[in-house]
């Protein structure tokens, strides 16, 4: 449960915990890709797995800077372009609607559970980064954690939309028509 998350006091421990969390997310998404049947869900999980790798790389860069192995001043905290990438996935999907809505909405018994697990992981990460940012003493670390929280929020929202789509694709297109 999110309320049970203990946020470490020092940045080094926050980054260690963040790295473990991202590694767990990557492993979960890669395992889920193997079993999910819904094509949109599969593509989203593949993208999330890739994003977890990017997050791990960025966290490691921050950790190395804190240890003095790289130049702190040159460390970039720029936000990734996840929002554009997720929108591209959905736009491509819409163009592929020459296939039937039924095919796009096909899913196995566990597909909704897989997406719910992903939603929970992203919600957990969002909360962790947001709360860690509140405790951060260094401006650059605070900003980095806020960016990670925002990126996790984007993942969370995208997964909620996929969940809604998977529940009833025909109704989803009739009522919302866009991601």
C-alpha cells in the first residue's frame, strides 16, 4: 500500500531505492509483455520497460555525480519526451484501425490484471518520487525527482486510458475517441 512507503532521509538512499524500484518495474513489464494478448497493452508495456531502462540510467548518473565520479554541474535533469511518445503510440493505433475494433480489444483473462499491476507500479513510483522530492535538500535533486514523478504520472494516466479502452473498445471510441 502506498501509505506504507518509507521515504529515506538522505539522497543516496532515495536513489538506491529508486533504482531498485525501476529495476523491479522493468522486470515486471518484460514478463508481462510475454503474456499479455492485447496489442495496445503489449506496446505500452514494451514502452514502459524501455522507459524504466532510461530512468535507471538517469538515476545511476545522479548517483555517480553524488559520489564524485562525474561532474555534478554537467548533469542534465531534462524531462524526457514521454508524453509525445505515448501520444505517437495512440495516434499510430488510430491509423491502424483498418483492423477491427474487436481485434484491437482482444485480450486474455489476465490482461486487465496485468494493466492493473502496471497502474499500481506507476502510482507507487509517482508517490515515491513526489514525496522524495519534498524531502530533497539539493535543488537539482529536488527537480530531478519532480521530473521523475511527472513522468510516472504520464505513465499512470496512459495506463488508465488503456485500461478503459480494454474494458470496452467500441464504447471507448464512441465516447472518447482519443487518448
